[in-house]
């Protein structure tokens, strides 16, 4: 037995904001949608975007995504959507805890940190 993946649920008051951030700006693919649930995927990552104004007002998560080529994903996002780079993490930096990291931020303050072992 092994644990294999975490599937975070991210709430949005306006689901278009989440889709614009993950699909348009970061290259995720919409793999399922209904009235309130939108599943987006990229490589081995799956995120559940949920249209729910009440929870969106309470919960703005920070999500970490591990990668094996942080410089490639950084260059892709910097080229495709430089406006989503986090003001406090807009370059790849070697952190004291041994990771290379950079971050992106959506208009509702959902933060995604990309990381790679240095």
C-alpha cells in the first residue's frame, strides 16, 4: 500500500477566475465539469476547482507542486503569463531548506509554489 496523490479542492466565488488561472495561465487541461465541480489536470497533478462563494470567502490555499525541471516550468509561465508570478517569489530561488522555488498568485490570493530538490 502507498499514498499516491493529494487532490486539493480550491473554492472560487467565480469559477472563471480559477479556470483562467489554472487552464489559461498555467496550461492545465479541463478534464471534467458540471454545475459546481471543475477538474483540471496537468501531468500527474489533479486539482478540484469548486464554485462556492461561501467557502471561497473563507479559504485561500497555498499549494506546493514538486517538479523535476523547475527552470522549464518557470520559463513557460514567465513567457505565457508573467502577470501571475508572485511579487515575493517571481524568480527561481535556492531556499535554505534545500529547495529551488518560485511562486504564482491568482487574483483571489490562491498561491501555488513550484519546488524542486536542489
